[in-house]
C-alpha cells in the first residue's frame, strides 16, 4: 500500500508543479487520496528522504518535486519504496536474495525511461472523493 500512496501523492505533487498550481500539503493529499494522514505522511517522509520531493516552509508551505520532472525516474521511485531492509541480508538466503534482485532489475527494465513528467497531467487524475477532512485512524 505504501507504494500506491507514495506514487499517487507524487503524481499529484508533480501535476500541480507542472500546471503552476499551489503545492499540495499532507492534509490535502490525505483528503484527496482518502487515506489516513499517517500513511500519507509516512510516504511523503520517504519521498523526501530519497530526494524525490522537498517540503517548502513559510508562505510556500507544501511539497514540490526535488528536481525537474523529467529527471525523476519512476523505476528509481518504485525501487526505493521496495528497498527498505536492503543491506541486511539473511545468512544462507542467497537464492532468495537473487530472486529479489531479478525482480528489481525487471522493474527497472519495465519502467526504463519513464519519468515523473509522464505521470503528471490532468487526464491521469481521477475525480476527488471528499471525506470532509483528513482521515487519521
């Protein structure tokens, strides 16, 4: 679910940036996605830590892409979301690790050349489902 929340949030952030509209904040994203605020914040924190978005303070409160949209590869985003726990292998599980490495290579190959710029666009955004405020469970 974290992958879906992060990609959906990233798509909305990219679209607003691309269209020159106000930035999304975490409350508004939680409402738009119909997801608990803590899930959205967790996904946004990950996207910030991985260098895909930045959080602007002051009068520009909200989230923005950290680089140009055509410089953010979707394969890198997806792998970063799957990559928690990397570097802590399990002794004797080389075959399982190799299977996961093959999956990662397949994800990169499938998304090769696909950037965040291609994800942004009005035609890619479904209608809003308003639950009357952020959902926090």
